[in-house]
């Protein structure tokens, strides 16, 4: 019987993925700090692109898990997915309103 990958090769691949995820998280956190600090604009643009990509992909993963768990464990129908979408959208609108209020208070304090 032929084996394409040995167990050690699979273990190394899993370890590499863990290292890549750890490295990516460190970069995102570091880049988020850089965005807040004064620096040249090219660094900020690069940092912003990486941060947006990370959170975009994280959203893709979370929506994939929602579909996986919703269809596997909870037997969701289309209406259930729509309701989850509405709830998540309302939560994000609430977060946006809170951020707006905080920004408005900080702007008023500066003046």
C-alpha cells in the first residue's frame, strides 16, 4: 500500500500551519498598533490592507462554521440563517452606534 504522506510530514504540516497562524496574529496585532501610532503613510496603508484582509478572511471562516454547525447539529432551514443574519446585523449596528457616541464624546472633549 502506497502512502502519499508519512505521519511525520503531516505533523510538520500541522505545525507549520500553527506557526503561520501565530505569525499572522502577531502581525495583525502589531499592525493594529502601528495604525494607531504616528508613522509614514505607506506603513499605515500596508498595515490597513493586512488588517482588512485578516478580518475579511476571519469572517469567511466564521460564516463557514455557522453553515457547518447550523446544517449538521441544529438542522437550520433558510429562515433560521436569515434570522441569524438579522441578529448579527443588529448587533453590528449597535456596535457602530456605540463607537459613534464614543467618537463624538472624544471629539467634543478635544475642542
